[in-house]
């Protein structure tokens, strides 16, 4: 079992290595644009639930890019059954008719069967090709022999693909939802302050920095003692505040959008330009990690906080506790994307994707997926949270974070 797991991880690592997933960006952008056209634009001015919107996007990408299921008719009805399986994973494990766990077992069985049919079609197609390629994980599992030189069965491949799709579906949707929940647009108070001192609101990154520095000078001249000298550190603090309050991620995204031609899709190079936007996402995942807890086994006896943990014991640790340690994150409850500038947090203090040799293999895939979604949302719409303090229940907003989308003026 350990050997098989290792081989499976190695296969996924090859398919999801950073150089390989760079080619996914245009496909991700295409899916996001189609969702904007079909589902987001018709809902302009009305309520849209972010969590449901994010799940639909991540699920479709998982079907197309990971499982190679390109025909929408093939995944029709899958979405709700995946949600049922996820609910069962965190439910009381009582297999009795009518329980969440029982329904999850039935839906998982249904999904394995349906995925198995799709895999059989793919296997038949690959057998007819002289030099078959590996465009997706399904093809990879079918064409890669195990440690004994035998090829995986359809049932085994379906089991693996189901697990991978569940992993790619839930956590990314959660990260997207909380990024929209926690991040904010330009502060009305700060906007009024800029207008009061007679200079326009910034619309580019260069203008934002210039405005921040100019603002310090004007405010110090008109409000405080004209002779007051502001230190470089004070100016840097103001620059940090302006970047957050004015939604520098939005300015960053609009600069990329303005440079694109009509219908031109995003590229990996564009993703690399969204540095501050990714800092916003990282800080969101620090405060609201997509995974709440993890289990590990002690490989040797050790002492922690005065307690002796024997070798072989199972350990449950909390991401929240790690991410809010004031020794590594001063003012840990404060939302501050600048924590991730430069070298970022110390190793093993920030672990939404795990750490070390067991770090999540889909980290780069998730980064691209998240940034493409945010790009398309910010480029097309203003957003207003309908329940600003939507209560978090277990690990998601109670109402799924309903928002109202308003298209930008053209």
C-alpha cells in the first residue's frame, strides 16, 4: 500500500509540477470567462452566492484539466453528489438510511461508477493510438504501470481520480470564498481624505505610491505642524495602508486587463504579475485556512510544551494555532498582506498547503486557479457583500457569502 501510494504521488507530482501547470492558465481563463458570460453577467444587480459560484468554477476545472472530462453532459449532476460526499467526510460515521454519512456512501459509489464509464472510454481511445499522450491524470494512471509492471484497473483509477477531484474542489472553493469575504475595496474614509486635500484617487500602481507619499506631505502641511518631519518608516507605513485601503490587487488586475487585446486570454506571465493579489490570498488563508486540522504520526518520542508524545501516537494539530502565533505574526488577528513580501513567513509557520516533503502537490495549480477567478471577478464587476458579517459555521460562511455584482461602466 505504501509503495502504491508513493507511485501515485510521483505521478501526480509529474502532472502538477509548476512547469507543467503553466499551460493550464489559458484553459482556466476560458472556463472563468464562460461562467462570467453564462451565469455572472445575467445576475448583475441580483444576489449571487460566492461559495456556490466558486465551487462551480473549481469543479469544472477539476473535471476538464485533471480528469479529462470535457463534455459537460458527462459531469451533469456530479456537483451535488460531490457536495454530498464532502458533507459525509465530516459527518458522524453512522451508515444508517437517511443519515448524511449513508447518503455520502451512496453518492461516492455513484460517482465511482460514472467516472469508471468515462475512464473506460478513455482507455479504449488510448488503445487505438500508436503513441498515446498523457494530457490528463486519467491517461497518466492508465498508461503508467505499478511497481510490478501491471497497469491499474478501471476501478482503481476511478478511486484515485475521485479522491483527487474532491481535494481540488473543496479547499480552493473555500479559499476563494474567504478571499472575497475578508478583502475589501477602497476605504470611503480614506477616499474622502484624498478628495479633501485636492488630489485624485490613484488608478495605477505608480500613481498609488505617488499619491501615498503626496498625501503624507499634504496632510502634514495642512493638518499638523508644517515643520513636522515624517520618517521613512512612517512613509512606508502609509504606503502599506494605502495599498490595502485602495485595493491594490484591483489596480494590479486592471493594469493587466488594459494591456490585453480583445478576447486575449491570460498567460502564466500575467499570473506572475499578480504579486500583491496573491499576497492578499495568502493572508486570507493565514486567517482562514481552507483545511482546519491535520493528523500526523509521531516517528519518535518527543516533548512539546512540557508533554511527552510517545512514538506511534496520532497527533492532531490546528492550522489556526500555527498561523496566529504572535512570535511569527505580530498582531496576528490583523489583516496585513505585506507579511508575504520579500521572503515571507519563516518556514513551517505558514502551512495552508502543508510543508516539507509532504507539501500539497497542487499548490501551483491552486494558485493559478484562484488568481484567474479573482482576475475575472475584479475585471468585470464591483461587488457588495449583502451580509457583511456572515457568520462562519465550522469552516464556511453560514449563508455562502451572498454578494451583489454590478458591472463596471464601459
